[in-house]
C-alpha cells in the first residue's frame, strides 16, 4: 500500500509564493505612505537588531555553508547592519524635497516589491544589507537565499521582520522564501507582482534575472587584478594584500586574484609578501593546488572560504603556522592558466609584468571571460599610472593603496559599504555603482516652467501621503512614537564611533 | 458558435431560451428582467466572464463558495491528483481520506470531537438539528427571523416562510423564530424549557449581515445553557477565515455545541459540508452510527480538497491578506459614506464579511445592477434589499481590491440615477 500511495505527490502544487507576493504588495503599498521619521525609526530598529545578532549569524553561516571566517563574517554583519544604516540615513530617500532655484519638487517612489537573491558566500550580511536598503526606501522585500544558506538566512529574515513590525512597519514588509529552488526562483523572478529583482550570485543567476522580464539589478562575479609598481610602499602593499586575501578567507568577490608585480620590484615584493604571511608555493605545490581547485566541473566549491592551512593540507603539504594565504607564482597570464581565474579562497596568483601597459593587458585578459566590470586594485604613488590603469582595466572601481576585499566593498573607502558590487555594462549588469538605496527607488518630479513669470508653488510643510481620502491607513501610533531629534543625534554619534572602531580593527590601521 | 465539446449553443440568447424551457423558468427570467443577463462562462481567480465576454469581479462568491477564487489552481491540482486514486468511496466503511480530514478538522476546531460529512450545507444543518434533538431529547428549534440555513426538510423549517409555505412545509409548532439581536425575545422563547437548540448564523448573511450586538452570541449561548438548550452555529458564510479568525464563533468568543460549515470548504470544485460535533452532541453515533446516511457525504476526492483548503488557511500570508483587505475596504467605504452619503450610509463589517448599507430601501438592488454594468458582480441581500452583500475572497490581491473600489466609485452616479428612477424614492436625509 505504501508504494501505491506514494504515487500521490501533492508537494509540487503549493502556491505559497503567490500568497507571499500578495502580502508583500499590501505591505509595499502601505509602507510607501510612511514619512521619513517613521521610515528611519523602522530601519534603525532593524539595523540595531541585526547588529546585535552579528556574531550569532556569523557563526551560523560558517557552520551551515562551510565558507569563511566567523570573526570576519561578524564584522561584515556589523558593517552591513548599523554601518549601512549610518552611511545612508542622513540622505532623504523619502521626500518631498524642494528645490526653489530650479522650481522642482521631488517625491520618493519606492520600487515596491523587491525580490532579493542572496548568495551562500556572504549570506546573512547580504540579507542585512539588502533589507536595510529596502527599508530605507520603503520597499517590501522578499529574500530568496541560496539553498546552501537557507536556514541562517530565513532565521535572520524572520528576526528582522519581527523587529520591523515592532517598530511600526506594515505586516509582510520582510519575507523569506523558505524552500528556495531554481524553479521557485524562476517563477518568482518572472512574476508580474515583483517590481525589482536584485540578484547577487553566480553569472547564471544574474543572466536569469535579466531574462525574467522583470526590472533587475544583477551583479556579476569578480576577478580582481592588483598591480604593484615600483613607486609603491612594498611593505604596506604586502601587508594590505595579505590582509585582504585572508579577510573572510577571500569570500568577498572583491578579493585580489593575481598580483601583477612590476619587474623591478617583483622579487622584493615576493619576499615582503612572504614576510607578511604568504606561503610561496613551489611548482610541485602549485600543481597539487591546481588539481585540487579545478576540475572539469569548474572550481572546487569545497575550497571556498577555507583556511589556507586547510587547503594546503588537502593538497598534501603543510605551511607555517603564521601563514595566512597561499601565493602561487605563475608564468603565463593567459586564460588557460587556472590561477588567473576567480578564487574565492586565500589562494593568490603572482606574476611579474614589464610595466603598467603589460599589467593592463594581463588584467584585461583575466577578466575577458568573467569578472568584468568588478574591482581592481593598485599600489602606487604615481597618479598617471593609477589613472591609466583605472581607465583601462575592466573594472568600475580601482582601489588605491588599500586591501581590495574591503576597499572595493566600501569598507574603509568612500564607495559606501555594500554587499552588491555593480559590474555595469562590461559585467552584464544595469548597475554600475555599488548598490545603494538610490538603486531601489525612483523619484516623481514636479516641474514648473523656467519662465520667471510663472511662479513656483509653496510646498513647504505639505505631506504627499496623508491625503484626505487615504485608503491605506498607516498605524496611528507611528506619528507619536518617533524619537526626538536629540535622541537621534546621540544615537548617531554612538553608532559612528562603533563603526569607526570596527573599521580600525578590520583594516589594522586608521 | 459556442462549442463546449459535448454541447453547442449558437448564442447566449439560445442558452437563456432553453434555460427557461428546460431548466428553471422563474430563476432565469428573474435575472433577465433585472437587467443582469449573465451566463457565466470562463472563470479564474476572482474574475468571471459572461458568455459575451464581459468581465466581472466576483464579490458574490456564492456565500464563500469561491472564497479561494474560481478554479483555484492549487485546489484543482489537488483534486486531479486525488482522482487518480479515489472515487466518492463507500460511506459504510472507514476511509483513509475521511479519517484524515476528520482528524485535521478536530484539530482546528477547539472543543469539538467529531466531524460529520455531507455533500451540502442544508443536509449538514439537518444533521446538526437531529444531533441536538438526540442529545436533548427535545424537538423544538429556535431560529432568527430572516435567518437562513438551507432548503432541506429541517433546515428549511428554520428559515423564512417564503421558502417553506410555497411547499406547504412550514412547521411553526416545532420551529420558533425570534428577532435577531433581541435577547429578551430569545429568553422568552427558551424559558419554555422544551427547546432542543438555538440555531444562529454567526452573522446572518441573507439578512444582509446585520452585526450582532456586543455580547449577543455569548448571551444567547449563556441562555441556552440556563434553559438546557444547545447552541448551533451556522458558519457557512462566516467560517474559513472570513471574519479574520478560522471560525466566526472564535471572533465572537462563543463556544457552540455544534457548528456547520459548507460552501468554502468545497473550494468551489467539489461539493462538501461538515457538521462539527462534541462527544455529547455526537452521542447518537455511539448508539447507531448509520442513523444518518449520506452516500456522497465525505466523498473522498472532496476530503483532499477540504484538506488543502485547511492548509491554505493556515498560511500566515493568507491571514495577513485578510487583515489588509479588512482594513482597506473598511477605509474605502468610510470614505464613500463621507463623500456619497446620499447613496451609501454605512458598512457592516467583520473581516471580509461585509454589507454595504444604502439609503434607499431597495438601494442594493440598484447598486447590484450599476456594479454589474461596471464590471463588478455583487448581490443584494434577498431578505433586506437595503444591503448589498460585499464579499471579497480571502486571497484577493491589493491590485484587484483597488480595482473594485475604483469600479464602485465609477458606478456611484449610475446607482444614484437608478435609485432616482425607482418607483418609491426616499431621500437619505
């Protein structure tokens, strides 16, 4: 009888996603009428809740996915919670904003329902990041986590959802797909009830997002070249590179992939890198590593985010206790050389180049097939070299004299912290900047004639959403429970110092 | 040409003519004469299409039958899969599907012990009344004037005389009626101490959803206890999350001795009804379990559909949707009462169970027609034509809800016009 009844399979016929999208639409419609103070209150409460659980989710993410370093994930979770909130909270994402000189008024228009894909490599940090950006812009968000990280992401999303509602957000503003799968994802991305897909993941997922017909912001993979020229402070450069490659075991897609060392300083740089914590691989070790990391099926997922020592052991060699990364000298900067490809693990290619022109050629070759539009780094004091390099490499952000993992992701630079790096047209994306709240909304403009005889209206003090016939009511307690300005300022300063301290410890310097 | 494979019609007119000739002359002519020339053809979600292609948003949903929309794909898939293995089954024997559904129902009906299945609501009410009579060994049943419980022998006897006298089937000696919301009248009727049960729609639907006064249902239950009668809740229109809770009686904090649900539990695709009984009210099944037989009651494919209905209702998203719909329509009609108070004077509402009150005594009849002309199908209350039954399904989306309100507002001038042309115009003021 058991075999008979097993024929009746009802599991594929469940439309929970439709109900989820409908709920998100109600939430988005309601949320779009919140004013700035109410919105900030919600975003702040959620950012605080996320920040307070940063360590717990860091540990959980590493346990669930096997990727990365708990301490570094904790830092990313912290930066992607209060750090993100701090970065963007002083900008008005709500409006109305009044520009008397140009006779323009702008009113914020949220995207609506955002479907956010989050990767297994930076799972909870991306959940935090996208959720807080969505809240700052009054959107409803549905998180679709990578299946390998679904438990920690669902738990985090539930926590944030509860905090959001507690702070006055409409029900359903944050939801999560609990059983993510490719068919479920494709169905959701193509559903007309989704207004925007924000895809962080592999190139296949990003292309699928764009194919879906729904407006999408997808970002492609990285493969960061780092050029070190003879003008660079080699000791500092080596320290930064090792710091960057070992940060969360290179799981950020902004990590350096190959060091391109100007011939004149190449040997010296190799030695400084060794001193800074790089194990320089022998040709034999290189080949074991190659066999371990790549197969016909592509990159070995089992190596992603693992410690250098663990990878070395898997390849049959041991490294010194203080070695943090594996440095692999290579001869040919051509696509068939595996070590020129993206490596989300602390394995770094190393090749001497004749000068900036050859560095550019090598960098372009590395990113021709995959990794375009992403990130590059340079260590140099020469502005001409820096500008030539930045203008020619296939990257939309070149960080100078900084660890690329952190710097290109906006940590310790002024790019704005992000877990979603826009790879632009050269990287198959509609998004060139790092994802910010601005990416998740539009503005409706009220425009008057430039003709001076037509006077500009007086819009001061008008609230666009409290129209008399408002048919979606905002919870009435919101207006009363927003904290006073002083309280906000105090909190702001606390958070600012918190973020400052964390950045210091992350970057090892001020 | 309308070709349906097994039959063809040249036009909608042909369907209507033949419907008068062969099916039901009175019903067919009534709608034709009311200006509602509807023959429903395609249907999907909360939208139905007339044979002529006219699109209508369905707010009638046949009292909750289409609570989950027309041809809900999840329910259809469920039924199709069930039919690969089951037929209606043999009512004499225990069955896997009936047992599983009964257990699932008992779990979502706190205070109840058994689920009894029938193919329709009227028979389910008959089972409720029989069970009450057995348990109390009394015959008399109290119901509400303008209450409605169906058209079978006992259920019909509880209802409006319109449906019983025509068939010489009224039984005033055993079936007593009292006004709704009148506790004194209820107590007078109960005080004879020979009443088996009071039967109440938790909110009387066909009467236009007059809202029970605060504490009314609970007070009736208390009076029942005082005078040894049982309380039967007719939850056909108020169950299945339509009042915001799984069952309407939960919304009103009253614990019935028996309750009945139908329509929505069928998913609109497989006739089904349930009578929920306690150990006490289901005691007759110990003495003679075959005392009430229903060959197609608890038909097994219907059990699968009903289980799926329960699964859908347990989703937090669905509960949230009901809350949003409740607030949205509540706000929309409050605004309309403000802006168009000459036509619309109020909204009766508990969850998505709603009655729109018109100033004119037959305002809802005209509103029904004006809405029909503007793409919305909502029916007036046949026992109170001042009130339009306004019943969005629990899965209705924001976009469709917004469209309903848009269409309602567009139809308002036409309502005003039809009301002005009506024979007996009464001013709202």
